[in-house]
C-alpha cells in the first residue's frame, strides 16, 4: 500500500494542501485491516503521541468524485 516511510517527530502536526480544495477531508490510521475516519479541521492532522510506524489514509471529496491517499510515518 505504501512504499516510503517518512520519519517525523511525534506530537506534531501535518498540513494537507490541495490545489483544488475538497468539500470534505477525512483522515484515519490503518489499524487491524480497517480505518476509522475523522473529519479534518483547518487542514491539519495531529500526529500520535507515541513512537512507532503508522499508515495514514486520507479521504477527500469533491463535487466531481472522491479520492483516497495514503502515506506512512515513523515517529521518534
């Protein structure tokens, strides 16, 4: 699903930016073969407080359709 893992500091935030702003952005962490999505506010995703590797899934919706994006991080 994800080939590259990005190393980041825990307890930070990640900004999400789209050239064409979606009407809805949701994000979740892939766990136990599933994702529980939560709506994103102010285009910011809070990173976990604990150390480890996490796969994030972003669901974005536009009038024209939906898109799913993934990325992996390793917090230290």
